C-alpha cells in the first residue's frame, strides 16, 4: 500500500506510489495502473490537457458597463488521458477519452464539472468512482453523472474491464 500524504477521509488522500511519485488519490493511481494492466494506453494529464471554462460571478458587476453578467475564467486539468486497446471489431479505430477518478464527489466539484461539460459538449469525459454511493436523496454518484453532467460513469473494480453506464441518448464524440 502506498504511503499516505494527507489526513482527509476516504479515497481523497494524497500518497506516494512505490516509485516515489505523488498522486492526488490512491484511486487515481489504482485506476492508472489497472488500466495499463488491461491494455489501455494511459497517461496522467498535465498543462497540455488543461481545459478553460468560466463560471458566473455572484453579485458581480462590470465597472465599465455596469453589466451584472460577469464571469471568472478558470482552468480544469483532468486526471487521466486514456486510449482504448486495439479492438479487432473496430479495426484500427481507437478512441481516446478523459477519465476523472472520484472517491468523494462534493457539490463544488459537481458544479465545476457540470460547467466544463456544458461549455465543451464534444469533450469525451468519463467518470470512475471508487464505489457507488448515494449522492442526493434520489441519485447515486453514477446516476448523477449520467443525468446531470451527461457523461458515461462507472465503478472501478480492480482487474476487471470497465462497465460504462451511458446517459440516455449519449452519442460517442
């Protein structure tokens, strides 16, 4: 087990892997190594994968024109960039997508990722959770992502291929 580097609960603990690399969470590292073992081409995302988006500024006002429709520019860097293994069924076509690994999924992260997906609808963003948990009284984390963010989601099970659950009417980018 990698050394822990934080005292936050659940999967959200930073830690150092056996090679001395610091990861944001154990789940991210387990998904990274597990996908490699399953034949996927995986790399950690960095500044070249950064996605710009904006959020509204509450009670904001433009000093020049007086408009209340002000926004703040932000940057989102995903967790992992994944390319599917070679498929005999599809020939040479290999899809690439972004994976966001989540143990906890607090409201501020849900809002941020919803903004990102709304502003970049062609982004093939997918979510992997450490487990399926109740997020709201009516939805689990996987159901929330499928219905509100409109992205594929699944639960990470080590050693098994991912069973993506797609939103209704989802079209592969």
